[in-house]
C-alpha cells in the first residue's frame, strides 16, 4: 500500500511528534484506514447518478425507438392456434407474462413466464376490436401469405386481406391477386388525385362561400342590434343577405356538381378483398332421437358487420373433443362440411352423416342434425372457417401494400411516405391516424405569438431591473418575486388566463364594457384626463430642462412627473373599461351565444404562456446584461454617449446572444406546456387552422390544436387506446424533437455568439 | 483666435448635448421604467386576480327589503297563513288561510288579484303542502281529505292580444292582468302568469272524525299520507287517483291502515306530525320536545322504533318543525331560538360518534316501545345546531330552500335569519321593521328572495346569498353532509342525483398534493442530491461535461410526455411486477455496495489504474441489479406475499408481518449502520491497523455481510412482533396487539397506513415519474451550489490528508448545505404544482389515504379537470380559483424560502 509507505518515514520523524492532539497519544497516528476512503459510500452516491442517467436514457430510448418504428411496414402473418383459430394480422408487440392457471389469453395449461403477442387484425367493422392477444405456446402454425395486403382506409382503420377482384363500372375485370394488384396500382393514384381535388372543393371553395354567407348574416344581426328592425340599415343588410344567399346557392350547386362528377368517376373503381377467419367454438350434442342428434353452437363473434363483408363461404369441422390424445394420425373428423355462402351446409367428409345443417351469420348460430353421432353429452370441438369478401371503393383506401412482398427499398418508401403524411396532413379517425399538421401549425403559431409578446416585455423588465432601478430592498424583493414566479405551477397561469383573458377581457372585446359609465361622468373623466395629461406633459418639460441638476427640487419634480403619468394611465384605463360609446367589436356573435374572443383562443393562449415564460426571459436577459463588462459602458459614457445611447449601441448588441437564448428557452418551455392550454384554448379537434390564406391570415380568436394536448387527447381520451399508442409515440417523438432542437439551438447560439463577442472585452 | 484649439476634422465640436439625444434618453428611461415596472406588476397581478375571484366566496349574503305592505287578506287578521308560495320570477304569491281561503296577490305591491274560498261547504282543519306548495292535501272536520294541485302557469301573450293600456309597460314591470300578473320581458314579450288550481274529488276516511293533523309525501307509486283524527287515532292512508275516462274527473280512493301504537294518553294530542320524503318514517312530535318515530317500511307492521327528547332543557318548548329539501332531515326550532337539524343514521355509527364527542348523546325517553328502541337500527342525531338571535326570541317559522340546503328561520321578535345548514353558516339576518313575530317565512324558488308574513303585514326581501355553502370552516374542516354518518372531508363538485349537494372540502385535494409531493420527493430527492454530490466531487471533469447536459435535458421534457409514459407504459409494468419493483429499491443499493466491497479487494495498483473507470462500472452494474430484481421478484412474492401480491395488499391473504418487514427495513439498515459506525468500525480499525489492504477488504466484506444479516434479522423480528405472531408469546391468548400495515390507521379522517389495496394508477408510479420532472431541477441547482464551494477549501482539506470522501462529506456538503436545501425546496415547489403527470397517472379520486398503491387527486389536476366545465361566477368556479390560490400560496412560500436561503448561501459563498 503505497500510501502507507509514504507515511512511514513521517511517523519516525521526531519533529512531527508534538503536533496537535496527535501528540497526546502516539497510537492515533495511524495509516488512513481503507474505510476512510468510503469506497462503498462513493459507489452508493455514484449509483444515484447512474440511476438518474439510466432513467433518462431509457426514457429517450423508449420514445425514440417506439416513435421511429411506428411507421415501418411489418409483415403480415397467418397464425394457426391450438384451438383451431386462424388469425391474419401484424404482430404489434410482444410481452412476457406470468401466466396463471385459467388465463384466457395465454396458452392453456402453460404456466410461468409466457410470451404473448398483440396481433393487429384490423377489419374493425368485422371483429369489433382491431387487436387481439395470442399466447405464443398456443401458436401451432405460422406462415406469411404472399398476397396479404395491408390497406389503410379513411374510416374503420386498416383492412387486412387478400385481393380477390377488381371491379370497373360494376364489372369484375380481374380475380388473380397479381392482376388485381397491378390494376390497383394503375388506378389508385388517379383516384387519390381526384379525392384530393374533391376535398379541396369541399373545404376551400365551399368554405369560402359559407364564410361570405355567414358574414352577411352577422351584418344583418349587427344592423338589427344597432338600428332596430325597421331601420333602413337593417333593410339594406337584409337585401344584401338575400343577394348573398342567392349567389351562394348557385355557387354551392356548381361546387356540388363538380364534386358529384369526381365522385362518379371515383365510384367506378372498386377493390375486392377476401379475408378468412377461423373461429373455434364450444359445441355439444343435444340428444334428440336414438340415432339422430342435434348440435347447436354459437359463433364466437356474432354481430360482425355482415352488410359490408359478404360471406362467400366457409367450412365447418366437428371433432370428438378427446380424440387428440391418441397419436395414430388424424382420425377422420365427425363431420366436415362446406358452407355455400347462403347458410346451407354441404357435407364433404366425416364419419357421421349430415342430415340437415344451417349457419345463421346474423344471429351467430350454427345448427346441425347428424345421423350416426355419439350419444348426447359428448363434448365436441367445432371450428368454423368463414370466408368473407368486401368491395371497397378505391378512394376509401389511403395506402395499400402487399406487406410480405416488399423489398427494403419499398419498405423505406412506405416509411418515408407515412412520415410525409404524418407531418403534412390533418388527422383522421378521431385523431388516431393520419397526420398532425394542425397541431404542428397550432403549436408553432401559438409559440411565435407568445415570443412576440414576451420578448419585448421581458427585455424591458430586465433592462429596468439591471440598468435603471437603483438597488434596494424593493428591487431585491422584486427580483425574488420574479425568480419565484418561475416556480409557480403552470396550471395557476392557466386559471388566470381563463378567468382574466377569456372571460373578462374577452367579454369586453366582444360586447363592450359590462357596466358602462353614464355619458356625463365619462365626459368629465375625459376632461380630467386631458387636464392630467397636460399637467404631466408640462411637468415632463420642466423636468427635461432641469435634468442635469441633482437637487432635491429636481428629484421632487421627477416624482411628481412620474405620479402624474401614473394617474394619466389610471384614468385612461378607467375611461376605456367604462366607455359608454363602445359596444364591443362582435356584439352580433355575442348576442347569438357564439362568442369570438369570450372563449379560449390562440391569442389568449399565447398571452397566458407569455406570462408563464416571462421569468425565463427576464432572468436570461438579466444575466446577459450583467455579463456585459462595466468597462465598455464606462468607455461609452467617456465618449459622451447618453445612457440610452450606451444601452442601444453598446449593451444591447453584446447582450443579444443572452436575449436570444432566453427567447429560445422560453419557446422550448412554452411549446411543452399543456396544462394551462387545456383551459385557454387547446381543443382536441379544430376544424380550421389559426392561420389561413384568407382575409386576416392570422385568426387570433380560433381555438387550436397543440402537440402536447394532442398527446394527452389521443393517449387518454380515445376509445381505442391500443390503436392510438403508435400515434402517441410518434407525436411524442416529434414534440421532444422540436424541444430538443430549440434547446440545442439555444446552446449553440450562446456558445457561438459568446465567442464572437469574447474579444469585445477590454 | 489662435486660442481656439484646432479640431481634427475641422468641424466645430458641439459641447452641448442635443435636445434629440436628451429627449431620447428621457423617453427611453420612462418607457423602460414604466414597461419594466408594469411587466413586474402584471406578473404579480396574477396573484391579485386569483384573490379577487376567490374572495367573494367568503363575503356575507345581502338582503334588501323591496316592499312591505299590510297583509292582502284583511278578513282574517289574526290567523296565521297555512302556506305562502311565490313563483320563480317573484311576481306572484299565494297563501292559504286556515279558513280555507286562497289569496293571490302581486308580490311587489300586495295588490290582490284573486281571492276565493276553496272549500265553501266544509270546515278546513288540517293541511299538508308538498315541495314548493304545488301538491297539497287538505283535511276537514267531516273526516274527508282532498288533494289539490296549486301551480303557477306561464303563457306568453302577443302585443296584439293585450289591451292597449298595457302597451306602455316598461321592461320588468309587473301589472295585474285578468287573474294573474303580466310582465314585459327584455325580449319584448308579455309573460302572463296565473295560479292554477286543480282540486281532486274529496275522499272519506273509513271512520269519519275531524282531522287534526295531516302530513303527506308523494312517492313514485303515489301520494301517501298520515293523519291524526280528533278521536286520537293515527291513520296511514295511501291515495290512489283514478281518472274517469268519460268525465275526466279524478276520483281519489284511500286505503287506510290504523297505526297500532296508541299515543301516550298523558301527553294529549301531538303538535306536529311529519312524514319523511320516502314515506318510510313518521315523526310524531309534542311541543315539549318529545318525538316518536314510526318505521313504516313494513307496511303491514308499522311500529315505533325510537323515542327521544328534542328539547332537553325543562320548561322549554318546541315551537316549529319541518324538513330540509328532500324531506330527509328533520328541522326543529325551540323557544330558546335554537334551530336544530336531525339526521337519521345507523345506530352503531351514532354510538361511535357519541363516544367520540362529535354529537351530544340523547337520552332515550322513559317508555320503551315493544321490540325496544332503534329496532330499525337507525337513530336520530342532532347533526347541526344553529343559534338564534342574541335576544333569545323563539323560532316561529321555518322555510326551506327549494334548490339548496338553505333554511330561512323566522323568530318571534321579527328577525329573519338565513342559514346554510350543511356549512353551519349564518348567511344573512334581517328584520321586519314592525318587530312582530314572523308568522310564515318562505324562500323564493330561485333562492333570490325571502317573503315573511307577520300579523301586521308582509315583508319582501330581495337577497343575494352569495356563496352560502362555503365558509373557511367548511373548506378546511370536516363537514356533516346529509346522508352521511359523520362529518367528513369531501370534494365532490358534480352531481349524480337531482337533490345533490356539492361538497367543497379542499382538504382531500391539499392532501393529494402533499401526498404526490411526499412520494416523489422520497424518490427523487435522494437520487438528485447523491447524483449532484458525485458529479461535483468524484466525476472526472470531461465526464461531467457530458453527463450534466444529459440530466439537464430531462428538465425540458414536456410533462405531458412524462404523464403519458407514466400512465400507459410504466403503470402497467409496475402493476405486473410489483414485487420486482419493490425488490429493485433494495437490489440497486445492495448491488452497488456489494460491488464496492469487491472493488476494494483489488490490489492498489489496479485500483489506481481503474479508478477513472469507476463510474463506467457503476453504470454497468445498474442493469445487472435490475435483472436481479426482476428475476427475484417471483421468489419474493412467494416468500413474503403468499404468492399473490395483489391479494396480499388487499388484505385477503397472509399477515401484516412482511409489510412491517419491508417498511422497517430502511429504518433497521440505518440503525445497524449507525451501530456499526459507533462501535464496530473503531474496533475494526484498531484490529486491522497493520493489515494489508486486501486482508482488510476481506474483513470489510465480512462486516458488510454481518450488517445485512443483522438488518434483515432486526426488521424481521420487529415485523413479527408488530404483527403479533402468537408463538412469540408464551401463551397465545396474551398477544397484546396485532397490527397490520395494510389496515386502517385513521387520524383526523386520514388513513395513514402506507400500504393497502392496489390501484393501477397510484402514488408509486407518480412518485417514480415525477422523479423525471424534479431530479433535473434539484440536480442542477445542487450541483451549482456544490461547485460554487471554492476550490481552495478542497485543496486545503486534501492537503491536510483527508480522503476525497472525507472532504466531500465533512467539508463540501456542509458548506453547500443551504444551497442543497434551496434546491430541494425548488424541487418540492415543482412537484406540488405539477399537473399533467398526476392528471394522467394518479387516478384522480379524492381519497384521504396515504397508501402508496392507491391514487389521489391534487389541486392542480382537479383544476385542470373541472375548470373548463365550471360556469363563470358560480361557487364551483370560485372554489377552483381558491384551489389555484392555495396552490399559488403553497409554491410561493416554498419558493420564497428557497430563494432567501439561496441568496444567503450565495453571499456566504462569496465571503469564503
């Protein structure tokens, strides 16, 4: 032990003996014990850091892996289970469970750690739930059919099946899968283009007509409110409304005609797909006569949508339940029969004779009469493989691909196309599919608006605190308050935003002051304002002239000037909020119970978040101002610059990187906040974006969608949470990505600009 | 001329500042000052606005007398009206007098509109009025009863159909028109309102005798009534209404049934008979306070089940009796001016709360009915007592609100008080100017007015009760709500039923907030502080530069992402592997310690070479620990939790001992570590003084193993003793206690037991995920504080021969302590205010349980859930503002404390 040897000569050194307390007892001069290094404790502390790092890495990895993998096309498997079920689907994910006896979803009889897979079976209208758990030990056969296709539809989620036909103008032109697929690929792009065109007609053109009509109607309401029913203004507005309605009717008819034409064209093409499901079901022989037996069984999933999925056939198999114990090959089943698609059963094999048999798909029942079956009470396994077919108009399909035939390049193509859709299209299917363009636009609009508000005020406040305010208990209290407000829960700001902006200010904007003053008091107030403002201006002028003097009189004058201006502001505020002449900007909408600003909207949301992020900007700007060296300010003053000139020309440019950093940090914080937005304007589904190509371009009053709120909504409010999960992961990835980019930008900006100005110090 | 110094540019230099610069400077200064101060004020204005919105909750109600006039029914000056009803726009009112006359008059002026004798040929002797007066039953001297519907009917009249005399009416003016009143509404309509009376055919009681008292209620199957006749019989009758299809006449049939229990002869006729809303109980009351309660649930065998004294003071009398809204709770007023509200609760609960002193025990009255008292298992308790005016005037009339738990009480000195019963809140008090006794007091249907009749006249107050259901006490203390067996802390703001009473107790929400904070701090705080100490003291500079931004990156993770991960990813995993999760909390530190002791075994040369890789090793063994925990989870479950953790937690299987064992394990570990540090370590050091490093390391390993064994043994023993294992005592019968941590330890209404039944969204998950939110904040600030300790202190300590560990723990950490404290406080503030994580992962049930496996509801999540639905200005809306204010105050206090301590620390750090 090197440390110990180092100490040895010291111990023998007599000069070191009379030292402090050690001299009292020479035995205390020990080598430092191993326990003094506290290695175990250091490890324990290090463990804390390790756990923290591990947590963050695991979380980021989870989101990145899940989010990035969502859009990768995966093969479609056909699984055969021990029960005789055949399931066509995509393995969404797997997990290990502790199977307890009687777990339905795990394999029968299997205990201990068992893998089970979540299979996306799609075809929601058929089975009710698009996902299904299958225990791995339960799977007996697995194959990947060549022509299994995965089709994303506009409604009802994905469809899985085998292409079985292509119909043009009601005529089946192909049935072989490869031919059908070729035809599909030939016609689908054109159909999609027409669907897009129709969508544009519906949304943009039709929306514009509706807007103009609504505008005219509101003008009528406004005229009635202002001038009454029998005024000429009202009559004029009425005439105008009639005119607009007339125009709208013809315009609507035109648009309708175009849409119908497109629809007719699209309706021509239809894809036919087959799907087959095998359903195992419990059955029992019900005794009837001595040699004829009746068997009744329920189909396990009655109530599938047989209107859209036509049953084209099926096969039924009955076996004595306990015959799988002997391993002398497969004995002939009790009965094998084919369903002709109209509910009648025709025997194909079997030891017993089918007397009569019928399948009622609507009621979900099978009833059979057999000759030569065993006695009543014998358990029988029955499995029914139903084959169903569906015709689907091509414009219902967003994208389809034969999942098991894709090359790597094809897969990459699908992957990229899905990301494109995700980033540039609006959502469909209750937000669980499609894209997130509206939330992206909403988030960006809201954040930029917030920035526009928060940066000037934050910089003003920081300039005041750092450059103008003299130190003292008040300023340090204010500084504590500002730092402190950074820790006030965001939901509190949401409550404030809702109560103050949406309800009080919003109401004022919409329908004017709630309790306007009388005309006379208001005019008196106006006169007072004029007087006070005049006095304040005069005081300012005097103050200007005595500016250089630091006499007590000059200081007093300064206070008087400040006080007068404050009174001016107060009186102005009073005059505004009690104004008897102002009836609001949108009285018509307010009167109809359809408020414009008296509800959550993008303006109120950004103002609320501006308050929330104000401390961030103030603190960052203050730091930046403090970092500008004093020598530069003094140099500027020495050259004869005034204070404001110094700030504008010397201080602010040098502090710019800090201010930019503060702004970007505020954006990152604002973009990630959800709780206050839930109160002040974020909605789950917004029909219109807050920015548009028409008149005001920026619609401050509109509710908006927000990425964070989108995550909350899709993950928690959607009925099919399993199906929504991939969407949540990708949205999360996007949000985290945006915030990470903003943070990194702040980081790099800070370092780059700092380097640029580093030589500015002297 | 030559004196003039030459200028460089040849231009004359200006020596005076131009006005432009001066003005610019002043304007900039004023703008910045105004803008700066304004901005700061605006931020502070948030707080003021919250106060402004929440304060009206605690303002008292207001009543303004609108009119008072002589009574409109001049013919019967001394008679007390039987009933007084007002329509919901406060335009019309009607009374029924004891002589059977109905008067309809304008409420604003007292102008009589309609007056008729309802029963010209019969003598009215008793009457009973339903909720709002609408359906009434009258009893007569000839033994007949008659049902009537007296309702207000509204219709709208067009301007063309109304006489021209009414065209000049102003908006909201009320005028008599035909047999009712007409009002011009702001929408330019004439609203006509009149009293409509529909009398059924009278029906006979089976043995006609004058009816003295009558009380009825309407159930789903039809009206049921109880009557007391002059010959001393108590009769129960069901009324069946049959409509004659030809004539449209409604005939009423009575199915009578004598109540068998004869009233005590010495008491004479009872003074009040009241039937409970569901028709299952009857109260028979004498004015000395004696009450008999009949149970009617078995219609064939009605019986007396309780007899109590409502006015225990001798000589005092009962002066009024009635019901609250819904006819569940009995209200009585006595001659001392007290108003009492009586709840029927299960007898066992009543005994418990009497023992606890929540209510006064009531003496059962002398004579016990057959079958004993409380034969239905229920008992009357005095749940609320409302004091009268200081003058001690007797209660003369009670009027209940038709939409809330408010009660108007009239006194003999003309005082009228308005109480909110549940909140025990005196909302307002007013007085009839004449000072006559209040004969009849009633509240208007919209709770916006009180009308009182005295012998002299009629008084009509317009009132704004404000927010009567909320007082400081009702918000923070247990409140006894109707249909509950004792005072409780409750938050339940939205209705499930029609006569629902919103419950605004903030305590469950504040408790939820504190619970979330506690559990997340228990998880996050040690981790963050340990990580900070390691980063600043033991990590290589280059590694630090990489690790620190990674952890700080956690701070910018949106909390909605954390909430989503908590609820949809972590909660199901935790639910599936509860024992493994618990084991991980033990396995992680154990793995680190074990590895450290093994690390010490290495020769010193290796140690020197490998020490830069220490953190890498720590990182590498972390997954190992997790795997160990995962694999061991099943074993732990078998060993401790009888093989099924969920059932064990719910208390279905196993004993409490494993629970105690786990809870006490950390405590025992600390105790053992302390004991080792005090007694074993010095001895070891002495023994191993001259030992080689590796030999000493072996000794240390032995010590570590011993320590683990001692901890487990200690915790196990303590668990067995606490859980009361019989074989620990000589005689199984003498086990003095048997405590189960899964059970209830209720203190002040809060269940303090830390474990219990499992809910998927629980405090464990929230605590874990909240760690992601608070760790980076605490970590950053704590790390800054530790790094701010000047390096010369470190150098001095190391130079004096202290090891880095000793330097860190004895010098650096104590110096930076206030910085660490402030970091913890700021983390605490963040945890308390976090919304999205708790909203998504805490289950949001406002329960008062410390159980880590159960959910909770925090102030913030509550606001996020309920505020969008709350109507502006309602009590609910303002309560949510109050909740926001409480949250604001909570974090403000914590943050200010942190900021003050931080500033002090900074000053001290500069001085060092």
